[in-house]
């Protein structure tokens, strides 16, 4: 990822592929109502690498589930490719999911452990319309997808997901995305449960995938340092609201919101003594 900051793409002259106005999610009713996402506005453009940054409980995962269509929107509107999103029926929701796909935080919870890896990849091919393709063509496509993430399909076939490491599982999830080629990838803390070496590899692959098919990547993270390093644009989320947003360099080098400043100050620096009293107070 050494060249990532040099290769951050020009943010101008791009069309929004996913937008929201006043998007809100309230759980419960009456005195027990809790607002998880509170009237947020956003525009995620084609080909952008966007990070939504916030601490646990800030609402970022709830927002990602609304964007995926996994939970309903209480108030507000989401637009996909310039038109109001319509997922009112099973068929429309399935069509929407061809264009937006997730990678979740826990690789072990992302698979049905009773289905072999071939079934995972074959489902992607079926969704892409290759269900009736010759077996040789399916093997070629699966081999290509696995090679993209530095896996060997010949070594994976007939295996179950639990026979892989966490890093291999996450790479296989990216191979799924390579096969599906959606317009938008929603990556919710995809590196938090794997080791540092695998983490760097996964991030490199997400960047490569973005560049390969001009995919919009929405990266959900609590790590503001990582967001700065990898993102074109950053949204800072606190208590269900976006308190700051803009190009990564602008938001993180010259933060305006107190919450953003605190997130930056909480990033440990090798050349400074850590102030653990500050951590305890928060």
C-alpha cells in the first residue's frame, strides 16, 4: 500500500452512485425509542474509497445495514444511481444486491460451514448468469478469482470454510466480490479480526479491486489513521450523526469537530509517551 496516498483518485467530475438525505433509524417506540442513525446526508461517488469512521455504538454498522437493505429506514430516502432505491419486493431486492455486496467483520460468521467452498463461488457465478456455462468455464472463472486474492483454487476445491484460516476466509470473500463485480462494496471492519500481516494484504486487495472495476468501496472502521491512509473521502460519525466529512487529507490534517480531534489524539504515536490516564477517563 506504499503508493496509496499517491494514487488517491481525483474526487471531481464523478456521479454519486449511492446517496442519502435525512436517513434515520429508530429502534423501539415511545419512551424506549433509541435513535441509532440520526438524519444523515451523504453522497458516495463512483470509484471512490470512502471511510465511515466512528467508535463502537456510533451508528456506522446500522447505517451500513440500511444501505445494504438488510434493515428498514425509519425516515429519509436512499438513492441508487440517481433514482430512489426500490427494494419493495424480493425480486427488486435481489436485483439491488447484484450491485451492492458486503464483506463483514467476522469471517467465521460469513459462511455456512456445512457448504463447501465450491458452493460459495458457484452461487456467485449463478448470480452473474453463468449457471448454464460449461464446467470448464466455471473452473476458469473460479481459478481467476482465487488467483486475484493469492489463493489456489485447486487447493480449495472440496474443502469446507472451517479448514481455512481467518485471513484466507476474508480473501475468499474478496474473491466472491471479484466474481460478482458489484458497483458498490460495503466492507464493515473487514480487517479487525485478522493479524497485521493479513490486514495489509486485505487492504491491498480492496484497493486493487476498486481499481480493477471502478468499484465504490465504503469502508466501515473505528481506525481513523487507517481511514486517512486508505481513503479518498471520510465521514466522521458520532452518536448517529455525521459531525464532519470531506477529503481524507482535509478532515484528518485540519479537523474541525472536537470528536474528530479526539479520535486523532487517541491514535498512539511511537515517538510520544502514551497518556493512559486519558484512556481511563474516556
